[in-house]
C-alpha cells in the first residue's frame, strides 16, 4: 500500500501524543483521550464479538452522548462504515435509509425504541448499547492506519428538496476538511469546540475528527438549548461553536445585553444563507462571526469568511479553504464576477459520490472532480462567494428570478419577526409568486398589511409576497434547516 495514501488511526495517534489532554466534556463527565481510547477499544471488542467486521456498513441511530462518540471511534477501529441516521425520522423513513444503504447492523438505544422496534423484522441484526455483552478481553485486527480512499461514513442528505441520498465520505475527505479548517481558523492552546448540533450531521461529526487531529476537547450537548449554550459561552467553557442561523437567532434573542467570554473567538454559521440583519446583530454584540458554506457532500465547510474580511464583506460566505476550489457556472459556461449561476466545487474534501445513485452521480459530478451543488450564488471581483439560494428554491415570476433569501433578509429585519421563510406558489398569471411563512416574536403582534408595507419600502413590487402565512413554528430538520418543501406542501393542501 502506498504510504502517501494512508495516515495513522487519528485517535490512536492522539493518545500517543497527548494522552492526558481533555477529549470530551458531556454534562458532568470529563474524559481524557487515553480514557476515551480505553472505552473505544473495549466497545470495539464487544461489537466485533457481536459480528461486526471490517467493511460492514453499520447503521447508527443514537442521540448525542458519550456512548455515541465511543461507538463512532470503535467502528473506525474495526474498519466498518458508520451509516449515520437522523433520530428525528419516523420508522418508515429510517427503514428506507437502512434498506437503501444495505446496512448489515443497526446500533441504537432504548430511548429511541419507538423508532427502531417497528423495523426489527426487516433487520439482519441490531444491537442496543444498553445490552452490549461484556466479555473477557479478546483480540481482533485493529485498524491502525486509515486508507484515505476507504469509506469512513455515509450520511444522508437532509431531504430539504427531495428523497435523501447516501453521501459517501472517505477518511481522506474528513482529513482534508479538518486540515482546511485549521489552516483557516488557526489553533490555540485553550481551544474547545462546543457541539450542540447532532453528531449524525456532518457539522457535528466533523468536530470529533478535529478533536482527535487537533488535540482539543469537544464540549458536547445532547440537544440545543439557547440559554444553556449562552451560559457556557459567557463562562468561557468553549472558544469555538458551530451553528446555523436559526440557532443564532434564538441565542441572540436570549442573550439580551450580556456578552460572551473574551476567550470566545469563533462562531461558525453555516446551513444556508444567513440574513444580513442577523450578522449585523452579532457584529453589534462583538461576536466573532465566521459565515461558512458547506454541505454533507463537502464533509463540512468548504468556504469560510476569514476574520480580516468579516466586516467589509458582511453577507459573504468567504473564499474556498485551502485545497478547495470554487467556480460559478451558467448554461455550461463559467460566469464572470458578479454574475449569478450554479456553485460548483472541487477538492479532496468533496465526496466520491452518492451510494447506489448512478444517475445522480452522472448529473452532479464531472470526470475531472467538479461537483455541482445545486446552489445559486456569485463570486465578486475579489473571489468572495455570496450564496443566494438553492436552485430548486428559485422563484420565477413573470420571467423574473426571485431569490427567497433576499425577501427573507428584509422581512427578518422587521423588529417583530422571529423567523421567516419564503417559497414559491403556482400562479396562473405569473407562473409563480412568493409566499411568506413567518413567526412573530413572543408578546408581539403584526398584521399582514404592516409587513407588506414594510417590504414595499425595500423590495421591487414583484418581490413582495402575495400571500402571508403566520405560523407558530417553521418546520426544520435535525440540523435546524428550514424545510421549504414542507411549506410548499402546506400550500398545496
């Protein structure tokens, strides 16, 4: 095997280098890298004894907690591919992903029994973490080196626009993503990464890889609670956090006049376009915001706004990380600066493809490594990326292109609005017209007429929503992305 295509097992290497450093902090439990490794090897032996072997695809349906971290590292020690399942899915959706991924095993927990028990008859084998057998120490062939081309994980696309697809992520993808991130953000001795997003999502899982490679702890939370997270950042428990804009909005609403600890140095905001009004709020609160752009297919962020450009390029996702490339295409041609088109990316962090999706792979990937994201944006004259929307979310009204995020930025800046999402509705005259679903802040009242008048001050008439839909809560997936397709379905009912 070519040595240039392998790296040491990152957890084993980290234990050799800094065994006593803090690896994981969950609730009141603090675990060093050495302690983590001992638990990983013990669990790997139990999983191996249960029949899991190198090359198996193993579905993982677990909440954020220490055992999930242990299981994921244990599967890497065995050499199995972890198929990470969304705990918010219903049993029918989970069964689809289990069958589509051809998983040999399912690892879950009693707390999630309502989701997995209806599927038992369809499973080849399953394991419940509370019931993993204890045994005397047995030996098996540990994976001490990772082949960068081997599949580490499979994660399903969020399904915001259609049927989820299994994204194949190699060890090389995760390695390159972590290296690109640290070359951009730097590394400090006191760094600690707060993770309140699900570990089955690339944003959460990537922090575990960075922890092992960088030698820094993950401050893990089972679920997101803006008040608890704010308290941790005020007290200085973490220096970096990964969030999406809906999480930040809730954090800012709860933060009030308080400020985060001076050691807090990085709030990575991804998961889609971020309203300018929210970025400006963070700026006024002296919060170091790094807007990012990334996908499951790019193994987390692929574009990030560097600190020195965060103010003058407010609203941009930044420039591609080291190793990565980006371009904008329209009608098969590379766009000029400031011309809107589809975002295409390339780099060693980009997936090798979708599992068992030949047609989608032919459509989305070129022979020379470019991946067409389906997202719409532009590069300015300095090469900074501005993400506008998903191509599938584009509203074409009377021949005019309308980007929902532009309307959302305006409505979201209204003092009484908590959240908003804009979708297209079929119209016999114009083809499509924009419709706004909005959530009002607690204790506030606002009329559709007031919102319409507010929009007319900032938007062309054809961009002003033709229908207003007040809603108690916007539908979101497990990574807190708004599910526009669910909103579109509500319009069709």
